[in-house]
């Protein structure tokens, strides 16, 4: 099963400017980027095992992961992965897989100690996120964890509040992104992850950037 909009959100064309774009944290979509990546890498630092980076892009999160036996970077974008390959050239035991991040789990992947992902899963629909959570649960060792950093709303009321806020600030491009992409709802994600047996922890970094840890017992 491939996610519905994988080809739409393939970042091949954005690849050359991506690492410059993410430095602009004055934009609401980028605010908190650096702190989120640090937090996700810190939360995975307990393991010295197998780590999967979902939607690894140009390798900005992977470059902060130092303790692993093997790291698998999955992304649909050939150009983003090529930049990651260059940036991570001095890291050993890294595998690059060009694949849809949902389809990857239907292809008998190995089992991981930690699965990390930043700013990629908001390209999956709400239903696809829930299928992904189930696949992640199956692909984690007991005691393993999934650590996500992404664009999220606390709940529907928070989304409506942010629409008003960004309207009054003139950030109409951000509101357009709310319609074009699938920002997480923290309340729905926690509910789904809890039903799958994960224990969870959340942290908010900016209006739109959040982190979630899901630990498998
Ligand atoms: C906003 S970038 C985030 C990259 C990186 N994780 C970071 O934090 O900078 C989103 C990445 O997800 C990839 N992507 C989007 N949809 C995807 C999908 N369905 N399957 C695999 N990768 C996908 C894009 O190609 C892009 O590299």
C-alpha cells in the first residue's frame, strides 16, 4: 500500500534550496525546526541499535543521530536522498531507501529499536497515519520507541484559533497549507497510539511544531 499523495509531496524540486529554507525560523511553518530535530535525536539517544528515519530528506535529523548500529533513511525523493548521502558520507552503516514511507512497511522491513521522523508524516492523510502507527508498532522491538516531530494542531479548536491568528497576521500562505497538507491532530494521534498500546509523551515547540514520543511496552 502506497500513500495517496506520495508523488505530490516528493521533494525532488525543493531539494536544492531545502537546507537554506529550514534556516528561516521566522516563518510559522519553520519555527521550532532546529529544536524539534534536537529533541527527537535526544529522545532516541538511549539506543545503540537499529534506527529508521522516515522521510529523512536531506539528512538533517539523521546527521544528529550518533548512536546506532545501523541507520535506514527512507524517502520518496531521489534528490533529497542524494544530498543526505553527501552530508552523511562519513557515517558508517547507513542505508538509503527510495520508497514511499507507508509502502516501505509492506515490504518486510527489519525490526527497529527506534523509528524517528521529522516533518514528513504530515504528508499522509489521517487514515494513512493510523495505518502507519500500526505498522510502526509491528516494526519496533518491545521497549522500542517512535519519536515524531512534525506540524500539528492540539485539536480542532486550536486549528480554528490558529486560522484566526494567521489571518490577522497576514500569513495566508500558512492557512493554505492547512488545506493542502495533513497536519497532525495531537488529540487524535495520542488516542490512536494509546489504543495500539503505546505510552506517549508530547511537547510543543511553536504554534505548529510538536514532538510525540510513543513507547512500545
Ligand atoms: C519537509 S521534508 C522533511 C525532511 C527531513 N525529515 C527534515 O526534518 O528536514 C519532507 C520529506 O518527506 C518526503 N516525503 C513526502 N511524502 C513522502 C512519502 N509518502 N513517502 C516518503 N517520503 C515522503 C519528501 O520527499 C521530503 O524529503
